[in-house]
C-alpha cells in the first residue's frame, strides 16, 4: 500500500483479501499501524473501512518502503520510565 510519500505492507484478513487487486486505488478509514517482528504494518480494524475509490494516483513511492526498516522496541520493564507506577500503600 502506498502513495507519493512512501509505502508500507497492508495486512488484510478473510474476505478483504479477495476484494482487492494490485494497482487499485483504495481509501482506508480507521486504519492503524503495528509492528510485526520489527516490521511496520498497516491494518484495517473492525471499526475501520477499506473501499475502492475513483481518485487517481500518479505514482507510488516504493523507494521509501517503511516496512523494510527493522524497528526495535524497548520493553517497558527495561525503559527508564514505566507506563504505570505502583502506588505505595500507607
């Protein structure tokens, strides 16, 4: 999936897979990104939508493929600031 700024792997499930073909222009609503094995993925959640559109796409920038970069995440237990701190009971 991509546009003139870059591209990313799009994860599709079940009937979404057969609904679309390569080189079709689609519009995503309610999408979100995740890391899978360090690779950035674009997802369409249950509340999101994916539909064909009549918009024209001049070119897709495949040179800026954000899924090719391996991202390393630091577990909260090893980070300097944990998301939740335990309260001390008095």
